[in-house]
């Protein structure tokens, strides 16, 4: 199995975790905080999707779905559209008030686009250097780091769901 297939398989698993975490929760549940200043399910799923979109689409020479498919305009969040959530304040986290249909729509769009980019990619491409905010790294390394980030946030969203629904 090559890295593209491993990433694709893992991303399908993450999709299940994201869908289970969001499920049919109300806006109040998606935006509930289990503690003062804690991240919400809505923010976690939005952020992990932005990271997946922001980190990989440009690395493969594609436009982010956030812009190309109009998600930035649809969501109309009160911060710059380039923002992917890193370093946001508690108030910015609270401003991500997105319903289940929107969150899952954006996630599914990005997941499908990512899987299509990976389908049939030449394994030699994973050694190519791609731009990152810190400079450059191998495309394969970018995939792994993105997967770790996305997986962590999907697990956090599932954890927060357990806290919110148990209330």
C-alpha cells in the first residue's frame, strides 16, 4: 500500500468519526462549550476541514474548496476568509455557529476533493517539495502532518459530543 492509499483509507475513517460527532445535533449542541473557553464541536469540525482543505489543495495545485465552492461566502464567518482557525481566540471560536448540514456539507466536499486528488497520484510525487507556512516540506510529510492534525480534532469533536450530549 502506498501513502496515498493509506491516507485515503484513513480519511474515510475520519469521515465516520466526523459524521458520528456531528450527527443530528442541534445548533445549541454543536456550539455548546464543555468548559469555559473550550472548543465547540462546530469549531472543531470547521477547523479540521479548513486544515484539510488549506493544507492539501494548494499542495496538489488546486484551489481550496472553501473558495472554489463558495463555502467562505455561505458561512460568512466574522474573520478573514483565509483564516483556518489556528491561534483563534475564545470569542472567535464562539463565532463559528454552523449547523450540522453546513458542517457536514463542507467536510464531505473537501473529503471528496481530497480523495480525488489522491486517486492515481504517482508515488514519486510524495518526495516533491511543497510550500508550507514555515518554508517547504515533502508532500508525503505534508500529508502525514495534516492527517495527524485532522484525526486529533475529529477525536476531540467526538469527545466533546460525549460531554455535551451527556448533560
